[in-house]
C-alpha cells in the first residue's frame, strides 16, 4: 500500500488559501486516477484505489495543519507500511515559484509544522515531501486569497 497525504486546513474559510495546496493537488490526483469520492476516515477524508496495479490510499487530514500527524493512525497500524518507501506528502511551499511543484527524495520538515507533526506521529522522518506553491493567482475579483 502506498499513501499520498495532502496537507491543508479544514473549513470553508481556508478553502482558497495557500495552505490548502496539498488538498488541491490530491483532489486533482483522485480525479485523474478516477478513485471513488472521499469518505470519512479517522481524522481524515480518505479514498483508495489502484494506480498501475499498486494499491494507493489518499488522505486529506481533517485536523488543522499543525496536527496533521494524528490523521496517519490508519497508516501506522499497518505493519507493512514503511513511511520512507510508501509515503508521499503534498504541502505548500513559499520557497518555490508560484504555480510550480517539486519532488524531494529526502529532507527535513524545514520549519513546516504539518511536517513536524507527521514526523512526530510516525516517530521517524519520512522521505522528503513533495512541495507545491500556491497556484498563480487569477485576476482581481476572484475568490483566491494570498
């Protein structure tokens, strides 16, 4: 089982903020992979399916960003799950140009409280997260916030 975790903050007041870039990206993956709709899980919205024959679980924590690790209980319970091999974390990152993303094979939380929470919950440092910047902002008058 592989897991993709998109970090964000729950609630409509955060839906269009940069912190939800991880949510936006997992939504796009779920649509592309034609997974079933998200369902309520343990502290996360969850969906599952296969990608080229590999089982994948996608999670969107329903905790706030700083407590994202609590949503990974279902993954920790699986003795075959190895975060270094099986986990991809999608988070926002202001250090890269707007509208882009990068993949890292290793790295630290770098001060990101959501990643720190996941490291603490897993009691290890997973492979580096995939980081994505907030998308390029549409013209004025849109619903996007900085």
